[in-house]
């Protein structure tokens, strides 16, 4: 049986990532740093094992420390600036991909929601999803 392959890219298409197989987790993050990074009120990311992904194109990266003290390296396109994927330094076997970079309305929905204490009060549609809720 052939594993499903999904492609994600930056806005201009120069930086691409191919992911083979199902993500190990799809989650929503309400932390303030993800809000700043995305320009939205939350971020949605899919986790893949490093051996499931192949990156093509040029990227620049920057690091930031999360609320729990762990760092991640974020990869963005040097041309359009869109963040496509990131690597949690505490979990080097994982690559997280911005779900919006897949531009696929049929992408599997999130099953986990983190940093809900920072969720905007008006974000209520998420409450209708069958999520594990984390603060």
C-alpha cells in the first residue's frame, strides 16, 4: 500500500516540504508567540517524524524559547517570509509543519489544543471540535 504524500510550501512556492504518511499529531497552539509568528489568534501545526519529510528550496531560520523553556528553530522563506516548518530542539526526531502551508481544506483536523489560557475569548468554534484541552 502506498503512503499518502502531502506537500506544503511558502507563499511564493520557493521553500517546499514533502511529508509522507500521516502526521503523528495535529494541534492548535494559543501561545502569544505563535500568535505573533502567524499574525493570527492561534497556530495549527502537524507533527511528522523527521524521516517522513523532505525539504526543498532555501530557508532562513530563527530560534525562540517557548513558555516552558524549550527552544525551536523556525524555517521561513527568505523571499516571501512565510514560516513553513520548525524543529523543536528538545525533540530532534520531529518536524512541525504549519498546516496552512499545505493549503488543503481536507487536511486532518486538530486533536489537541495547547496554551488555552491565552486563547482569545471569541474563538468559540474550536470548542465544537473533539479536542483534548490543555492549559
